[in-house]
């Protein structure tokens, strides 16, 4: 059966009525991919999965929140929406706004948006405005504009975004046969997603669908780690541009998720992020964007420190959220990979470049 989209599927857990004009691109139902190489690194028989949110219609988890935010904006009669973004929110907002027949304005930090995301916002007809400033400045501006003018903010401070994104937790529980994982690894930027997942798990626990909650394990980039440092970072830096954020809007909620779940929020360096990014591509065959690999970089960091040997329950599971597709940031993929080799259009020239002539067996 065709996936009807999140709102249809989880209608009874979402603030919608029979009259709500649902705007959907049939988001959700993303794969939960087993990652045996991460089990090996853990050093204990912990089952590790990757929740591949890059399989959403615009290639990131933002679609879960955006189907709700745009649907509710439409229900309220909005004609236009606005967001600040490190890229994915803008791509998703632009797509859903296009589908809803609304205007979309996106405010981006100039020069800090991965190419694929920019292409999406442009292709879906958003008005793209690049400011001389970072994401935190852009967020302040859109909050001010939406406070003063009749235009709906669709950043994750819009509560409907969190409502939509909590369905990620519902899906994981269903994919694990009505159980939450023991550990939930997730990148943290503006901190909406960790807030949403925690809300989703707690709701399923309250409904009696699951009996235990996961530990929430959030990861920031080392030079963009305000929650880890305990203060805003004025000039955040990281090649994982999606999480280059110095003053997250949902800071308090992320800390609550961490503390209530007995989890942690840690940091990983850009080198650790790139290493996890390459590991996923080369060993697991999964291509995510650098920010997404922060969750796996955190997992690997803890695995190497022997963390799971001390903490993983018998038959335990861990899920790492891969928030966005690797094709979002083609420049980074090319920069960290071997360059293609050019040669003459002749078999012998190709064989020479392959470097296999001596080792390849002739047929027959
Ligand atoms: N991973 C990716 C790929 C993201 O795009 C983001 C956030 C995050 C992780 C962090 O999620 O903000 O809920 O903690 N991107 C936002 C944007 C900020 O504008 O696209 P968060």
C-alpha cells in the first residue's frame, strides 16, 4: 500500500481534525538499516541501526515537521511562510509551500549552505535571501518579521514542527516491534529534533505502547557546541554546515531530554564527523550528509572508549538518526573522495588505470 504520509498514518496522535487540509508529499516510512560494522566497533552484541531520514521526499527529516507546519498554516489561512535555515529546513519549507500554493521566504547564512539544499529551495520557487551573518542571526530576523507581520514562521519553534517530527520515534518503535531502542543517537543543531523524538517516545510510553524509554545521546560539532560548553557560541564553525548553530532555539528542551533520559549531549570534531561519514559510505553503503554523520561519530567515539561494554543491556539496541541525504552536499563528498581518473577510450588504457591486469583472470 502506498504510504499515505505522516498525518494520515498518525492522525490520532496529531493536532488535526477531519477538516484539516492535509499537505503531504507522502513523507515518512524511512528505512531502519542494520549496521553490523557499528556492532563490531561497540565490542558487545548491541544491535545498531541507522534511521535513514535522507529517504524522505526532500531528502531530510524536516519533511516530518513540515507536513504538519504547512498543513496547519494552510488551515489557518496563511498565504506565506518564512524560515531561517542552514539549508534543509529551507528545502523542505519551499517544497511543501509550493504544494500548498503559498509563498515561501528563506533567510540563509551567505556562503554556508550546501549546494543541493540551495538548489532545492530555488527549484521550488522560494524567495532566497542570503544574509551577511550566521544561522543565529537569520533566526533572530525571521522571529522579528513573523512577530510583526502576517507571515507564518516554520522553524522548529513552531510547535507543529515538533508534533510532526515526533513521528520519527513512533516509526522506530514500530520497526523494532513495539520497543524503543536502548540508545538514541542524534545530531543536535537548533535542537528541535532531539526535543521531538523525546516527546514521541514519552507519548508512546504513556500510551503503554513501549515499556522503557531510550537514553537520548545528542551530538554537536566541537566548535559549534553551545549545549556542551554551557554558553552560546558567537561564531560557530564546522564543515557540517547543517548544525553550524551557536544558540539553539530548543536548548532547554534538549537539556531536559538529556537529563530525563539519563543520556548525554557530547561533541565530535570535524575529523571524527568526516571519518564517520566516510565509514558509512564505504562500509555500510549508506550516503548521508556530514551533519548526519555526527550521530555515528558520537557512537564511534563512545564505542572506542568502551562505553557500551559498561552500559549496553543484553540484547540491546541503538539507533543512529541519519538526518539528511548525502546528495545534499555533493561538494563535501567529492572533497573527501578519490578523484576520477581520465584515460584514453581504449581497453588497455582502462585496464592500466584499473591496475588489475596482472590479477584479473582471463575467461575460458
Ligand atoms: N541534521 C541535519 C541534516 C540538519 O539539517 C539539521 C538542522 C540537524 C541535523 C539538526 O537538527 O536543528 O533539530 O537540532 N537543520 C536546520 C535547518 C537547522 O535549517 O535545516 P535540529
